[in-house]
């Protein structure tokens, strides 16, 4: 199945199984790109949040008027930081951002439990690497990309281009089917050539 993709001035479709890397500056405003990706042509979506709590993700979705009834959120930081948690059918937790096996397992559960057009947002690979390491995160990203392919879903994976060296950026870039590059001044470049 095909999914509409509307980012910046680019409007196109991508096939199920597509994984897109969002390269952004450390202080880049990624929320607009993320929420546009999640709200377009989707029945259900999962946000894997390694930078903010589930409540903050909910506030972001509300601010950008994304239909929260189609949202699942995987909060990876609240348990680690000792915050109080309110579990529900749509809120999920793992012990810490470096619990990569737990993250991949939750992604698979979400994809298996929902039908129709499903989207995944991972925000962010950089934060996972801060807690774990680049190699483990690369492998986890590969596992999630394989799940997208298996379940005919699409995903957007955030990576800060100011934190990682050029070799690491190139390695991750080659892993994905397309790249959205957000510049410091807010310009968006979309490359779906898989380079």
C-alpha cells in the first residue's frame, strides 16, 4: 500500500516499508515535520519518545491538532527518571532509552495489533545513542525498518546532524530509503532516492 508524504514543498507517495531519516540541527524545529508526517494518510501511529515524556508528546499532538485517538505513545524516559506514570491502552513504557530490545518489541506489538495504514516516529536515534551507543542503535533501527517492511508501514527516524561525525551520519543515511534534511534556517530538503 502507498502512503502520502507531504513535507515542505514536497508532496508524493511512498510505498509501505519505507523508512525515512530526518536529519536536523540540534535545536531544529522538528515538531512541524513530525506532526505533518503523522497526521497524513494514516489510521494509527506510534511515537517512540526518548526526549520527552508521554504527556509532553500528547501536548505536542494537541498543539498541532493531530488526532490523538489514532495515537500510541512509547515513553522511554519516565521510568528511568522516576516520574509517575499512568498506563493505558495507548501509553506504553520501557525502562530506559537504552532498552532497545524493549523498544523494538513494543514497535512490533503496535504493528501487529493495528490494521490499516500505520506510521512510526522515533524521536530520536541520537538520544538512544547517548544512552546506548551508535552500533546498538544502528542495529535497533535496522530491526525497526525490517518490521516496517514486514507490516507494510512507514517510519520517520530523527537524527541530529550536529552530534554525530560524518562517518556515522553516512552510515545511518545509507540505512534508510529516504532522507529529509532540515537546515538551521528551517529549509527542508527531501531526498527519496535512497542515497
